[in-house]
């Protein structure tokens, strides 16, 4: 089975004996402070909950541990959750108007799906500075998340608080006012996966995210009918690069197409991707399946740079942002 591997040339940064994740590290002097802070959060109102069940009264924990103890802490926390949970994934992807792609499952999955994925792609989830992961359950309410800095956030009801306090004490973690990990100072994020061209068995971060989305039944948690930036400002019509996983009668195994287009929201971008792929005739037969696996916005300047550097984009149509349109569709192979 394709997996992933840490780039052995990347050196771990440490400070005051505290090892940071390979993929996120401070770039200025700092003193790491392992430990945890906790505070009470009142129950959400129905307006705050939106489409989800309102979260009850709970305590929130921010936990900093050396990366060498992160996996063990996650396993102990995850063991306290019920058998079916809603997975969560954050990914620092390629959209130029959004820093993090937030994914969540709208249906619960068995915990084994989480465990299997973390085992198969362990370096990516526990060391890479571009991804965060976690899960939430409803009965009982329990939230556990490891962010892209590998800082752990836990939310539990007051009844569960003694269990968390006892668990953290077992890890020699004490309550402090401000625990400090890599995000407490100026820091850098990087991907740490090895991706040589002669090793197709090693997956890239994008390929892992695609597989995890399928396994965990994740949906990108953004409004598909608006086009907002990170400041929740409407930015209107933009250029998109979308990737679709396709299968045809001639090639039933997955291959890919990329579609460059202009659209005013993600829903329209995905619809135009279907149209763009449909305009290409397979070698034989017809398309059996077209699944949009990514839809990322880009600036005109970025697209101009790609056109000047990639010969396959030279035939792109006029980039008129005033009209929704498919600019170019290209097969990417398997």
C-alpha cells in the first residue's frame, strides 16, 4: 500500500531540551513551556451552533507536549472517546484566499478509521507542519484536536474533567498560565515528506489528504455558495484550479484531470469542472465517474506565472473574469 516517509535530510529543532515537530519550529529564541491551561466555556446558543448540535458546558484545555510524547497522549485521549466519532482535518493547502482548508465529517465513523489512517500516514500527521487532525463526539460530548503546530486542544464536559486532569498528571504535565509551543514565537511551517520522482509508492501531502477525505467521509467546511477570504469578505469572481478524479470504460482505474476556470463560488467551480472534464472524450467509451477532489482559488498573477512556466498551459483562453467559463482542461494521468 502506498505510504509516506519523512525526508531524512530535515533536522529537528530543539530548545531547552524540548523537541519541536519536524514541520513547525521557532525562528527566534524562545523558552518552550510544556504543560496545559484550562478554562470553562458555557454552552453554545442555537445561533452559535448553526447546523450542528449545540455544545454543552465544557472545559477547554490547551496542551503543549514534546513531540516525542504527542502520539502517546493522543492515543490515551482518543481511548476516552466513544466508538463512533466525527473526524476533523485541517490542511494548509493551495487556496490563495484561505490559509487553512477545514474539513469535517457530517456523519460519524468508527474509531478504527481514524486509527488506521494515523498508522498508515504517521509522519504526516504527527510531524508535518501543514496538517492538523482530530475528532468530536456527541454522546458523550468530547473534542480532541492536534493542530498544525502539534498543540493539543481538548474540550470535555465538567463530568469528564477529572479524567483529563488525571491523564495529564500521568504525563507529568502541570497547569500553567501560558504553555508555550512553537506557535508562541515567530515560527515556520514546512512539509516534511520525502517525494522523489522514482518512488511512486510514496504519497505527497495532497494525495494523502485525498485518501483521508475518502476514508473519513470529509466535507470542506466552507459555504459553497459564497466566495469569502479569511476575513469573511466577499471577493467575487475568481480564477480556480480544480482537480477531478476520473474513470472511463477504457481506464476504470483512477486517473486525473485539472481544470482552470472562472467562477464566483465553489459550487459553480465544481459544476464547471464537471463540464470541463466532460468536454474531453476518453480514449474509448465514456466517463464512468468524475469526482472533484480539490478546488483552489488563485490570483491572475499566479496564473500568469504558471502560463509562462508550463508549456501545456500556453493554449489557455482569454482570462476574462467578468464571465464564468472553463479556461482549460488537461489530463494529468494516473
